[in-house]
């Protein structure tokens, strides 16, 4: 027969799982804390990824000059208005439904230059993301010769925009900052 003193002298052996569960709980808590800290950065990077792609595309429709610095050519827009080649693209290659090629060129260029700025800054983010989401769909529909690689890019941008629409801009945004100031 075992007495109380025997139990304290020879404690029962803990199983492997009894030893690993507290360690797993601590690791899980650390993982969640790290993910929570990185979420604003991930939100900003997702917004940046899409904004950079659309803004770069918009710049190609307005670039009219360049300069050399450290052996690299830097293009700059002299205006936000589409170039003649942009009008030609919208007339012969991009077939935007319900819009004339001229209006589509103006609206497309404006959307690609303005909406990414709002998206990146996180100002009116959900609205900018929604507008770019629709613009992205129109871009795919309007350009049927889009190659498979280009289609995959549009799918990734669409997914990132949808996440931004659903999740919001995150803490690294003007929307968040304005919201904090208004709540004070």
C-alpha cells in the first residue's frame, strides 16, 4: 500500500504530452502576438503592392520626359493627361464596354494615377480599393489578348484589393489616424 509520503517521494512520471502542451501554448501565444504586431505592416505592403502596379501603369500612359541620374533613366510625367499613344491603345486594343475610347482613356489614366495614391496613403481606402477592384475587372474584360501571366497578376491584385475592402487599411493608414483623432 502506498502512503502520502511515498507519493511525494516518488512523483508520478508525466507523459510526453503533459510536458509539451505548456510549451506549445507559449509558442502559440508568441505566434499570435507576433502576427498581431506584423498585421499593420502586411496591410501596408498589400496596399503598396497593388498601388505600385496601377500607378506605374498610369505613368506609362503619361510619360513625356526623362532624365539621367547615376546611370539610370528616370521618366516623369509632365501632365496627367493621356498621350496620343494612350488614346490609340484605347481605340484599337482596349475595348472598354459602354465608354467611348476617348473617355475610357481619360478615366483609365486618371484612375491609375489617383486611386493608387489614396490606396497607399490609406485615405478613403475601402472606397479606393473598391474602385480599383472594379477597374481591375474592367481591365481584364477590356483586353481579351491578356496573356496568362498578366491574368495571374490581375488575379493577385484583385485578391489583395478584396482583402483590403473586407479587412480595411490597418493601423498604418490615414484612415486609422483620422479615426483616432475623431474619437478623441
